[in-house]
């Protein structure tokens, strides 16, 4: 049973528009959430994170929103650029645990 | 520029052969993780070490997979015997305990024929 779900396998967006990637989780013990970005033939790289005590975290063009009651988080990229085309993984961890539980990823394609 | 390194980057082998994948974590990191990425399952955690001690290998098929850390600069993942269903990309990641952020290597793409 997947505890972290990314229900959209892919997303296509035009350059300059907003990209919204979604993630749902089922484990109410999760208190820390991360987004990783992965290019082909490379390992995932950390992008942005959010603690459960916050509902928003912003870093440049990237903003993560957390809705704890809905067990939902989203990553907004504004404006989207062709270099943002990659697979985005949502991940979560529980207090006291060093392990991360990952979703299956969403492939984002930003076209010029 | 501190990075996690993995060797080999690609491995093609025949069913039944032994496969060994190696990982050098970032110097100073005390946690090491092995993941497998497949289309069906996404990123699955196979094993996790803290200070070289295995803490969780519940994601690993015990009959054929083994993970070790001979020293702080080397982690290995072995498959013996390998099977076609083991074909996947295997990632190593390292981090600092309780820091949550993990740093991934480039992966080993394994193909078992």
C-alpha cells in the first residue's frame, strides 16, 4: 500500500506558465516532506522541503504548499522553464526516522 | 564538490551471475541508503545503514541480496544469483542522521538477461 502517492504520471506545461505537481499521503505520522528533481541518467537531487509546522515554503520560483488536514502537498513552479523538464518525486519522513518514503514521480515537460 | 559516487554506472549480466554495486558516500555522512527504481514501483528503499550498521533491510529480498559497509567510505550491494526481474536502476544515497535530506549518487543501471 503506497503511503505517498503522485497520481499524475506526467504533466505538460508551456514555458512561462505555472506548473503544479501534486502529492497525497496516507500516513498521519509524516511530519517532513521533500521534493526531489531527477534528470535522465542522474540521481535525484533535493529541491525543496517543508515541515508540518508550516503550510508554505518558498525558494525562488519554487513553492511547496502543505495541507495537513487533506494530507496533500503541492509544488508550484512559476514561471516554468524548459530546464525544469524532469521527473519530480515527492517524499516524506516520520519523526525519529531517517528514511524517506517516495512517490512514484511525475514527469514534467515544459515546452518553449 | 562533495558527491556520492557509484560504480559501475551500467552493468549487463546474464541470469545467475553475481552482481556487485559499489557506493562511496559523501565524506562525513553517517547514513547510507540503497534504493531501487523501477517503472512499476518508483523508488523503493532496499537497505539503510547508520554509522556502518545495518538498521533496516526489510525492503531487500534476503535470499539473493546482501548489503554491507566494509568501512565508512564504501557501501556494497550484492545480488547472487541475479534474475531478470532485478533489472532496474540502483541508487545509493547518503546523509547526516536526522537531517532528512539525502544526497543521491548517479545510479547503476543493471540489466539482467
